[in-house]
C-alpha cells in the first residue's frame, strides 16, 4: 500500500476515534498532504520531460561578423556593378540571413 493510502487509513481511524467535531481539521490535513503529493508527481513528470540543455559552444561572434563583412564588401561591389541596387540589397539580405541562422544555431 502506498504512503498516501496509509495516510488515508490513519485519517479515517482518527476520525472514528475523535468524532466528527475534529473532522474538518483531519480532512484539511489529508487534503494538504494529497496536494503536496500531486505537486511532487507533477514536478517529477515535468523534470522527466524537460529537454536537455544544449551545450554552449565556446567562441566569439567576432570572427563570423568580420568574415561576413569581408565577404559582403566584394560581393556588393560585383552585385552593384551587374545588378545595381537590387543586387546590393540581395547580398545584404543574404548576409543578414546567414548571420541570423548562425546565431540561432549556436
């Protein structure tokens, strides 16, 4: 029998021995213990379902930023010479997307 079942039996025996005048206190004490057990079980299940945190990858963002700028400058020159402002906008959008997806990955 579980500990909670034993607690219920003890509460019922105490009610028989003490009578109905202390029944509200007995019931309230049992309900408090029941709520504590429910909270404990819910916390345990949530802890089991919680995903493992991803390990932090050490390193600086600076190399990625500088690399992006280093590649973006000549690409914007070529894109500006061939496609004009639309080409420059596309290169800027591509650099922003690459940096964004790299940032959310790590």
